[in-house]
């Protein structure tokens, strides 16, 4: 029910938007689950372009290892690999969940989901940058 003069809480999605949400929402966890296998394959890794150019790790260096550790339930190893990437990965799990819910229901939520709040985005981005700076200074 929509209040008089108000906007509906949910809006319908067209078929392609619904399919895109389901592909992302279900594909992201599958991609995460494949990271331990990916790391075990010789020669498949592309390496970090930023590190190749500068000799310094990028903000996401260690993210694949953090993802693999997270999938295997090793939170300590994920944190050790890259604390900022761990926070980003957890945020992406929420976004994937949102995509599955919206894709399955065939409608999108008009109101912003809590993880899209500017404070949440600033915390994720800030955590990634802070982790990077601490690693560059040798404090982590």
C-alpha cells in the first residue's frame, strides 16, 4: 500500500535488471568460493599492476588471499592478508545479498539499504585506505 502522495517502498524491475541482479548476487559468492582454487593454480594470477609499476602494494594487495581465507573460515588469516580488503569483501557480500533479494522478488527497494548509507561507504573506503597506509608505513 502506498500512502497518498507518497512513493512506493518497492518498484518493479524489468526482466533484464532482474536477471542482472541475480547473476551478480549469485555469481559473487561463487567467485569468492573459487578463490582458494584460483590461488592454487600456477600461472593464472595476473599480479598487481600498481605494484609492478611502483614497487609498492596497492590498497587491494592481499585481497585475493583475504577472500580465500574468508571462504575457508579463517578470519585471522583474512585479517592478516589485508584488513581493509576484508571489510570490503564483507560489504560486497551484503550487496550481493541485496541483489539476490531484489532479483528474486523482481522489484527494487526505493529506500536506501543501510550498507549504502554514506557513513557505511565512508567506513568501508576509510578502512581500506587506513589499512593501506598502515601497511605502507610498516605498522601492519
